[in-house]
């Protein structure tokens, strides 16, 4: 198996820059008078080469390409489906060990095995990945007022567009004990890998245990699943850092040593962010503190948003996407009203506001330049759901073929087995 170095690219870059910035007095010193021999070049054969990134092309599905390389692109003005996941369970024996987190993980997560089967099934059902940022865009109406518009997507004939988003891609502390990978790193091949410990405490660097690396690998093996180069949208909080790096401040205790470590973590995560962006991943806000937008005061939302911009947005860059924590809509109901919290968030640059529902619902608001939408959630609650619930997902997969009851807690299911249906 290819050897992978767990040393982060930030360190590699630092070492490389240091090497480039220093002169070797044995080779670069000025020649002395009477020295007629040319200095031998430095031997660089033992110096490790930095990984060269694989070429990656990202294009827009809003362009009418006609027919290219035998593939005909046709307009799509129908529903753009949207699935979202939480971090996936790498080690079920740690996740479902009966501790205080076990039932919550069972409710809201899927295992690696289940995630693999879902990806294969949506691919087999002729879905192709699109970037959520390409589905809607900001324009102006006849009066010159800003409005959101739904874009026509040009999709390979016979295919259907799909957005995938991932909430809480932060690798929270509790995950260290509960069967998840710990962080994303860059290997010596230049690709994104996951880092973590197995149940025996051994370090594991893999592309088969984390939702992000698994999708990367799936697209490499099935490039037609992502004809435009899109991957998914990563929905980030900030209160325990991002992508496994502790880039956050603390509300109770802080000192120079903690701040110095935070700055090191910020530098270490930057190459990860850059590589994710380069290979089709985008970012959205999940608020800094995973706060409930339906019950929080405007003052709390303002403070939280500023903190997200300072600690997360400063790293991942601007985003127009806000994913509601708990699926809770600002001011209680963004469908029927546009309250002060929604207006404030829109003023901060957010334009697409995503909740959770039973369908990939979307609506362009007419009183403000914004879109509200819902996402479907493959997880334990829906995989165990009634026949009606699994029917909501039938265009993607049959939950009865996906759920792995051999590794999950014995909590029963509500659907009718295939043999009895």
C-alpha cells in the first residue's frame, strides 16, 4: 500500500520555503581570487519532492454545451434534489457501544458501509453532482432591485442533478472516542486523506473511512458522476475548529499559549482548504456555535455570525450558503415571514438558506433577495422509518437495502420487510 505521511502539508511547505530561502556557503559563496574551478551543483537527489496536484477541471452546468465527446447536454428546469449527511461512522463498535452518544449517533449518522451503498445507488439512479452555488444566482429585476433567480442547468441527457452537503465537518472532540475519523490531511501523493485511530489505538490514514475522502475516491472511479467537477458543500460550525483543526478561540479561558497553538492550527488547515476548493468542494456556514436560529435573540445571532466570519470565514472565504442548525428557521418561520434575524443574515451576504424536510423543496423569496430550501437526510431515523418515510427516498435508494442492522443498536424498524410487501 502506498506510504502516506501524516505530516501536514503546511509543515512540508514551511520546510520547503526554509530550504529555498537559505544559501549553502559551500556552493553559493563568491569565488576566491585565483579559483578557476566552477563549483559543483548541490546534490538534491536525497531531497523529497513535493507532491504535484493531479489536474482537476471545474466547469459550470449553466452553459449550453450541446454535444461534447458523444454526450448531449439538455436543459433541466425541474427539482434539483439535495441530500445531506453528518460525519459517517468509521468504527461501529466504538460508535454503538451503549454510551451516552450511542443513540444520537444511531439517529443522525450512517456507517461507512451504508454511505458506500447510498453513493452507489444514487449513481445507479442516474444522478450527477452539481454545486449548490450554480443552482441559483443573484440578478436584478426590472426595477433594478436585487433578486435571486433559478438557473437552467444543462445536464447530460438521461441524468438528474443532485446536491450533496455535509453538516458539522469539524471533527468534534466526542468523535475521538466514538468511532469517527479525526481530521483531514494531505498525503505525500497530494490527495486528501483522513487520519484517526482504530479501536486498538493504532493510527489509520485512509480514504475509505471518511465521507469526504470516500466521495473523492468514488468520483475518481466514476468521473461521469461529476461531469462538472462538483463534489459537495461542507457546512461548518466553528466552536471546536474546522476539518479537525482547533482553529477556535474559547469563551471561558484564553492565554498566549492557546492563541499560539490556534495560529499553528490555522496555518495547518489552510492547505487542506485550498485542496478541497481546487477539487470541487465548497463551504457554507452552520453558525459558529450551532445555535438554534428560531429561538435565539438577534443580539446572539449577530455575535455568533461575527465570530463565524472571524474564525471560519477568514479561512474558507466568503459564502452565500447558510445551513440551519437543527433545521430551525430564523424568526420561527422563514417561509411565511421575513423577520429581523433573517434580514440581518441576508445583509451579511447569505442568499441560500437551507433547512431540513421531507423533500428537496425550494422557494425564491419575493420580498428579499434570498432562496429558502430543504434537504433530505439519510440517517438512522429515516433508514429505520415507516414505509411512507422510506418512500420519500425511493428515488435514491431502498432503505431496506442500505441499513446495516448487524452493527447498529437493536432499536427496531418501522418499515415492512420486502418479503412481506
